């Protein structure tokens, strides 16, 4: 073998070695970046799951707080008045020389009504009520409670074949709707809020529309007064859903939500 041939073979070997090292480095770099990206995605997924759990717990506590407020008002405005009337009727019968059967019937009816109202309120204390019922059943109960106050009229319409969504998602979705309704009551100066629920093939669609004074969502967020809108955005994102908020001054506000079942 001549010196030239030896040098050529040596050059080829060196080139192949360098090429192998470069390829090995590229493969190692690719594996490193892949593992890093996978770790980041896993960390992000873990954070989202943690945020979802935190939002679920927060929604549950907010629902309970809202329920306690409603119960306090209900007991004061309705149950307390009914029992006070029954007490007055009993005092009248006690001072009377003869038994008034008609008034006794009224007392029995009033006490029965108070017991029914208290039983309904007791059922509403637990968030298990929301987990055990479909979302539209829970909203029908909420609308009935709101309508009893006379502050605003709530109407619920349901379409589609009823399907269940996850318990945690249901809590968050109910809280989003409940908060939207409370905004109608507190800020919109609306007479009626219309809630439309459509069970679609891949998720539940919810529309919340009022006939109030409306507002500018962009200005509300910019001024920092749109905290409720930020909550809606965060919670819908964590459920994997989508939302839209449209509002026109003096014409009302329309919020739409689509939440996947799984």
C-alpha cells in the first residue's frame, strides 16, 4: 500500500469518525430537547390540573357562600314571616274562647309551608346537589329561587338529549353561570335573563342573555373592573371549553359557553 492510499484511507476514517460524532451529537441534542419539551409539557399539564382543582374548590366555596346568603335572605323574607304569622294566629286562638277550625287549618298550612321551604333550603346547602343533578336541573332550581325574590325574571330553556359532564366541570360551569346571573342582577339593571342550554354531540352549549344596559368588555378589562370576565376566561380555559362575550350599550349582554363533556 502506497503512502497516498494510506493517507486517503486515513482521511476517510477521520471523516467518518467526525460524521459519526456529529450525528451522535445531533441525536443526543434531539433527545435532550425532546425530554426537556416532554418534561415542560408534563409540568404544564400538572400545573393545569392543579389550577383546575383549585378553581373547582374555589367555585364550590363561592357556591356555598352564595347559597348561605340566599338562605339567610330566604329565611328572613319568607320562612320568618310565615312562622311569625302562624305565631300570631296561635296567640289569637289562645285568647279566643272557642276553637277556630278555619284558623287552625291556616296555621297548619303555614307551618307546613315553612317546613317545606326549610327542607328545600337544607337540600341546597350541599354542593352534592349540583353533582347529583344535571346542569339544567340545577339551573331550573336556581331560576326558581331567583324568581321568588322578584328582583329579576330568569327563564331557562333546554334542548338536546341530556348528557352528563364531569362533576368538577359541572361545579365550575354552574359557578360561571351563577356569577353571570349575579352580574345581571347587580350591574345590568335588566328585567329578564334568558338561559339557554343545548346538549350537543361533543359538549354542552350555554347561552346567558339579558336585556340590561350593556357595557364595553374591553374597557371593563382595561379599567380593572372586569374581574368577573377574567374569572370566566380562566375557568372556561381550564375546562377545555370556549366562550364569547358580546355586549351592546342599552341593548344587553350575551355570554356563550361551550364545555366538552370529558
